[in-house]
């Protein structure tokens, strides 16, 4: 953790050469490579998420850049954060896209963004304690885990490992991609340790080329410069309600990111510019992104890792990365090249990624030191997990709740019920 106080004497000159603070502007010769580094740190998600939704990655690169610039503007340049594609929306978003089409998923993203901005206003007035009441950690952890566990089967399917006749070329590419991603996590050093997913994609792509399963026809036919594919959202109540539970997950994720970033830069970002302002900016970006045909954006953990590693916290550098991402979105051949990534490569990455999302849910429980000596915590975690994995569904008119969505609703109901019972002093394990 970097101390917020300025070093004195000789220490000042020493530290100033190592740390570039939020409001500082590094020389252009340093700023450009540092910005490129930030852009590449989020590149893996910017490639993977649109691929899974079946949309052109150019629009995602564009809106990630635009969203980041909006975030910097709304937070008055006081909170260094890069907005990238969020994995929290994958499970409900893919469910809606497969059932209704991607445009209806966009409608859900827009409504969620608007609701998120309302949550930011509530936080400004009431603080954040109510989140723990609505969705306690004992429920939040398993709900996050379910995001990854629900998609586990699709990773193997994308890699073509569930086909009746399995092609060994696909298996080889899958194993190389997965192997680089797994071992890269523990072997890579320096900046490479921040982007193991991107390196794994590149390694898998090279392996796919060697196995002869790539088709570059689309790249040859693509123009050097092209406009991203914009789409208008469509709205459906069932689609909206399917996506809406992700609101609390993203809110909690954002709060966690701001706390971690505050520790890294040595400034309390929850007070200045304020959690309500940064959260509003986050969801405003998601709203704009959904309106123009892209996936939701949110603060990105990998970029926080880059700041921790480089000790460069400059908003100017973050803004530079956003501009570079916008520029890349208009390179038609780059977008076409991304679209040539074969299923076994994406499947290999997804295999690890979905597991990591599942593990992150468990980590929430561990980091919060949830006391499973309390019956309520055991019951809540157990019921949420079984609800999400059992395959049961609840039909409310034309709306069907299942999987992670249903589990989240059940967790919220149990959280509110336990809170009410505590207030009535009817529970036997409440904190006095």
C-alpha cells in the first residue's frame, strides 16, 4: 500500500521517480507505452466477451474507450479506472440472447444501467449498508460462483469437445490454449503476468494456424478502416428481469475495485470524488454502451493490477489507453482478425475463465470470513447453491426465473427475511 503522505527530504526525490500520481502527467515518451499496456491488459475480455455474444468486437473496443473517457469526465479526473467488458453479465446476457436475440439483451443492459444510476443516488443519500441486508455475503458469494458454474458446459461445447466425433486438432489447440493460460498465471513475470489470457489467446491462435483450422478469407476481404456495427436495443420484461439481478453483483464489484484502488494510490476515492459519483459514471457508461449496441462496461480488475505493478496512477495514461481503444475500433482488418479466433481457443480460455469466476465467488466468502458456525450462513449458502444448480425454474406469467437469476432472488428474499427476524429478536444467532 502506498502511503498518502508525501515523503520528505531525500525520500521525496526517490519516490517521485517511482510513483506517478493520479493528477500527474508523465512525458509523452512514457505515456504512450504505458497507455498501450493498459489497453492490452483489458484486450482479452474485449476479445472474448463479444465473441461469445456473436457481435463485432469493434463496437466493444469503441464503447470501452468512450466509457472510460465518460468515467474520467464524471469523476473529475480524480479516480483512475479503465472500463472494460464485464463478465458478470455473461450468464444472464447469453441466456437472453439465446432466447430472444442480442438486441433484447441490450435492452436489459440499458435498464440495468439506469437502475444502477438510481442506486448511485441512493448510496449518496443512504450509504452502502443496505446492500449487505439485501444480499448478504453468504448469498453473494454463491451467486457470483454460479455465474461461472452455469456456463461451464458451454466452454466444452465451444471447444468442440462434446461433439460425437472429436477432432484431435481441436483437442490439441484447446490443450495448448488452456495450458498457457493456466501455467502463465504462475510462471509469467512483470507485465506478462498481467496479461496471461491475452498471451494464451495468441498461443492458441498460432497453434490453430499450425493445425490448419484457420480461415483468413474474412480478413482479406475486410476494409482497413470500417465503422463499428451499431445496434438499437429492444425491450422485453422477461429479458430485463433476467439481467437485472446482476445489478447488485456489479455494484459490489465496483465498490471492491474502488476500495482496492484507494489503497494502491493512497487516496480515499470513496470520499473524493465519492463512491456515488464513480458508481454513477460506471452505470452511465453501461447505459450508453447498451444504447449503441455494445456489452456493459465496468471497472476492470486487470487494469488495477497494472497500476499496482507500475506505480503509475495517472488519469492521463488511462485516458490515453481509452483513445487508443477507440482508434483500434475503426480498424476493420483488426476486427476481422479477432473474429477468426477458432472455437477451441475460446473454449480453452473459457474453461479457465468460468472456473475462475466460480472460484472468485468462493473467495468472497473466504475474504469476508463468513462464519459457517452460524446456521443462517450455512442455510443461505446451501439454498442459493442448490437453487442455482438444480435446474428448477419459477414461471411468473410470461417470465421464467432459473439458474443464477432465481438463486439471486432467493438469496435476497432470505436476506430480507433474516433481517426482519433479527429486528423482531426472534433469531437465536443474531449479533447482539
